[in-house]
């Protein structure tokens, strides 16, 4: 499947059952003006597509890939094996799994030489993956740097207001 050349971020998830949580990631990217390529690709159920996607990602214009999966979550690692682009892993809490510890360890415990930047479990990781992707892109994008500064300032203001209201 051809990617939009302009989309610098992909959000890949192992199953459509991951979409509820990963919508938070897509929405957070949207708040920075980024419409990601969104795909359902499984390291186990569609391994050839996973390998092809990662192999072609850079030439298709991607700069960062966010990969989310639950249970034995090998998606982020499988993509990292096939590309030099940075991979951000989001371990998910699957109803059929072990409360997320399965996915966390499967995502974070990569062998030397094949890193995956692993976020927190579930919704928090989904949101942080988007922000981390923006931080990577912002290294070479002044407008994104400004948006990140605004985001940080708004977050700070929000907490101070809650503190003041006590
Ligand atoms: C993982 O297995 C997916 O990422 C999902 O979190 C979990 C369960 O998948 P389904 O059986 O709901 O498709 O590969």
C-alpha cells in the first residue's frame, strides 16, 4: 500500500482491538497538526506485511514509527529489525493477556543493537508516544518546537490552576 509522502509518522497496531486506546495517540498527533498513516499490521498474523512495511517506510517518507501491541507484543521489535527509523513502542493491556506485563516486557526487552523506545502501558503510553514522536520531528522543525513549548506551557498552567483552586 502506497503511503502519503507527506505523512512523517505511522501509527501501527497489532489488531483492530487496539484502536480504542491508539485513537488517543492519533488524536494527540492531530493536536500538533500531524495526520499519521494508520495501519493494522501484526508481527504474528501478517509477518510478511510487517517486514515489507518497515523495509519501505523510510523511502515512503516516514520518519518515526509508533508500534502498539498487546500480549506477546513483538510488533515494535519486528519493525525495528527491518528499518533504521526510530521505533516507539506502546505496550497495550489486552483483555486476554497478563495485565500488560506480557506486552511491556515483550516490547521493552530488546536485545543490544535493536532499540525500541518503549512508552508506558496503555492510554498513557499511547499519548506519550505521540508527544515523543513530535519531539523527534521537532529537532528539525521550528514550528513543531513552538507547538511543543505551547503544549508544555498549557500543561503547566493547568496544574497551577488546579493547585490554586484547592
Ligand atoms: C496482539 O494481540 C494485538 O496487538 C492485541 O493487543 C492482542 C489481541 O488481539 P486480538 O485477538 O484482539 O485481535 O497481537
